């Protein structure tokens, strides 16, 4: 039943997502991504503070949500300087928060460190999607990224289910296997090559996407394990319940968060 829910959710949301990516302008796309960032940040805070709502100050939540939305939407301006300014303003707001709370909570810097990690981990990474969309052929590369990561997840799941024997990281995710990991990487490379060849009909470019798919799949699997490690440390199974069959928003984009910077660097400096 859970598996059927996953496919139904994907089939319902995929057309909407593709329409916004293909037909929507950069601002509309950025708004969508910013909403994803806010939901993911909320789930991250819940995980990192181990479901203890009392330890998560409403001030920290509000600052995190505002910074998440602002970082992503401001990426429409295509200015790294503005992104760095927003990050600096986040630190300023957190500093004021420290001054107001330090006397009553000497663990305040641990809270601040967790919030800063979340900002770098989620909205900074997602803001790169907006930068990618503004590049030549950016819409294609975003769709290509989504397909490669989806192929990685699907290939790893089915290969691991039918052929998996050796645990990949038993202390973090016992169900993941080496065979599944290799199956995901292989599927990503094949699907990425075929998709690029169909849309660009450029054999040399398609071959260049093979190592890119390999790196993206690897980054995606690391991102998935990283989020799994966070959840395991907090004894939480799913980051949320917003997506039936998938869990939370962070569960769905955990692989993307580390794969996006890899694609950006590859697209800007290699392709």
C-alpha cells in the first residue's frame, strides 16, 4: 500500500511541477522552490531538535522561514552578493537573539549552530536551482536533474529489493545495500545519457553527462544517508507526512539538496 501511495503522489505532483518548470517564469519557479524550502526547514528543525517543541524558539522558526524564502526568491536577481548579504543578516538576527536569551540558556550557541547548518543545507542549496534555471538551457537541466535523481532512487530501490545482499551503511540505514547503490548509479547514468540524447541529439554532450550522472547519483545517495543519520539520531522515522507515501518534504528532496550544487558546478565550469 505504501508503495502504491508513493507512485500516486508522484503521478499527481509530477505534471504540476513540470508545468511550473517549463511554462513558469523564474519568479514563479522561485516561489515554488521557496515554499519547498520553508516546509523542509520546518521539518529539519523538528528533526534536529528531536521533536522537542519547547527547545525550538518561535523566534528561531520565524527567522529560519523568512531567511529560507528570501534566499530562494532573491536568487532571481542572479546576484551572489545578495545571497551573502542575506546570510549575514541571518547571523545578525541570530546574534540579537543570543543577546536576549544567553543569560537563561547557555546552550544557545548549539541552537544557533543547528540553525545555520539548516540554512546552508536547505535554502542555500535550493537557491542554486534558480541560478541554474537562468543559465542557457536551464529548464532542461533542472528536468534532467530531477530525472537522474528519480532514476537513482528507483534503480536503487528495485535493485536492492531483488538483488541486495550486502548492507551499504547498516548503522544508518540497514535496508540500503551495496547492490542497490550500484543499481541506482548505473540507472542514473543510462537514463541521463538517453534523456540528453533525445532532447539535444548531441552525442558528445550526452557522453559528458555520464560522469555528471555518476556524481549526481553519488551525491544524492550521500544526501539520503545524511538525512537518515539525522532522523536516526533523533529516533524519527519520517521528517513529516505532507507527501503520502513519501513522508515529509525533506524525505523527498534529501538527495537533491547535495546533488544541486554538484550540477551547478558541473554545468558552469565543465559543460
